C-alpha cells in the first residue's frame, strides 16, 4: 500500500514508512508504477490482481 | 699463404632451445608486445576485475542476520523465498583457517528449512549495474562453497535483466553444469558462460537494467545450509584469485546503492510550532535518486547527493529526534 505525501516529489510506502522519489531509475518507484497497474509481488513473481490500485490520499 | 679456420660443429636446434626463456602465459604476451597499448592489454585485469561487490560478504549495513528474507540482506546480496524458515546471515571464519585461501574474514550462510513444495523457489542473487561490459564476452564465476542440504532444482542463472523484476523481463543464460553438489567441505568451483549480443533481445533496456547472478533451488527435503565465500565474477576464460579490495573501498562501492546513517535530531529553538528539517548529505553519490526511510517524519527534496528529512508539528523548544537510523536505497 502506498500513500501520497504533502510534497509532490515523493510517495510513501506505508509498510515501512519509506519515501520513494518519482525517479524512473528508482527500483521502488518502478514497483509503485507496477502496483498502480494492478500488480502485486507474490513471492518472487509479479501477479496481476486487479485492474489498478489507487494510493491513499496525503495526510492533512 | 693459406689460413684454415675450423669451426666446431653445432646443432642449431639446441642453441635455439637454449635461447628460449621460460615464461608464463602473460610473459609470452608481454614479450611479444609492440606498444604500450599491447602491454596494457596484457596486464589490464589486475584491479577491479571482480564485477561483484561485496563478494567477500564483509559489508553488512542492514545487519548480519535476516529471517525469511524478502529483499536485500548483506550489502548488494538479495535473497528471495516463497516459503518460511530461511535465515541468511554473515558468518566469521576462524582466524588461521586454511580451507579457504587468502584469510577471508567472512562468509555467507543461508539456513534452509525443509520443504518439498514443488512451487517453492528460493534465490540468492546480485545485480551488476554495468551489464554492457559483458555483452559479447565470456564471463566466469568462481568461489568457494559448502552445502549440507540436498537441494532439488538447484542451478546458477546469469541474466541480462531489462528492468528490476525478479524473474520477468530477463534473458536467462543457464549454467549448463547445473547446481552445486552436496558437500560438507569448502569446495572451489567455477562456472563460465558466454553472453551473446542476442541476450539483449532487441528490447529497450531501462535505467535499472543489470546483469543478474542468481543461485536458486526449488526444494530441500531435509533442512541444511548453503555457504559461500569469496565469490568473484569476471570477464575472461579463466578465473583468477579473489580480489581483496580494502574494506573502505568495498564499503564505498556498496554505498552507491545503499547507505545508512545514525539517527539525528534538531531542536525547535522558536516558540511556535514548526516543521523541522534536517539535510542529510550522502557519503557517496547514489546510482539513482534513492528511497529514504526514516524512523518518524518524512522526506522530500531527494537527489543522488542528499535528502531533506522533516517532521511536522514540532512544538517550540521541542526536539525532532529521528529515533532510528536513516537509510537511502538506490538498489537495482
């Protein structure tokens, strides 16, 4: 699960409170894009589980 | 007057043989060199020939033991499994041991839980950033291992990976010799593979493309361990002795991909509630803009050089203490 942040240059990975920059060369950002497309990492495989995912809104 | 000179007879082949010097494989190349460039090409693979980083398993910024790992463990080494009960750890050699030459400090151990599920897959891997240097060349992996577990479906994979996916988006160059036999003694091994240009498969390579080295197995009927020491992956037909780089150099190489910093704090010296910020300048420039993990608060303004860490709503006179280490990850 991911959450938008009040700063537009990062997205938060809720699981470990990690802040992911919107850099296409960042592996975590690539994983986020895949998650947006509806994929989940199950073991060692990406599995399509939905039509798409939506991040949580930023905290006030 | 006639002067007669008599020469001793000789055998030309014996004289030529006497002139022949005993040289090694590089000696012959050096003696036949006609330019500085020829000499350089003959001796070039002296330093930085190990494409793997932390092949000696000394660097452990994330810790030294990982239960059921699902990502990076010892620096640059990733472990993935889809069953529980595995533990990856850094181990220390006994000083003076001679089973593995070169007096290495550490080795890698994966404790393997018994599993017979056919769908299981456990993998130990490292992704090498500069995959381009191996295209059209032979690469050779060498190192030492012990394996007390009976591993089914074990194999080495050399992958040209187009993105950061685990098994997708890659061309696999399987090791024709298969996995490693069970043994309770440290055993030297090599594996060699040619990487053809066709491994790129005409596909677009992303910014996280890499050369992946993977050791995987599918099941272990009985629990046990597999251990590795001094792993080296290099370009060439023949494996060379393990390259011992200085600890500080190896650490800096690791920090291009992951860096940890001690916790920091800042005091709000004002009287009103404010957002407090800390700028963290990295010791080493990162491969890409890194993901920042902090104990509390958040991060913004991240670059390959530095990051800003913040905490909102810090009262006047209060301290923003991150309470834990910061990490910056730009892993492949």
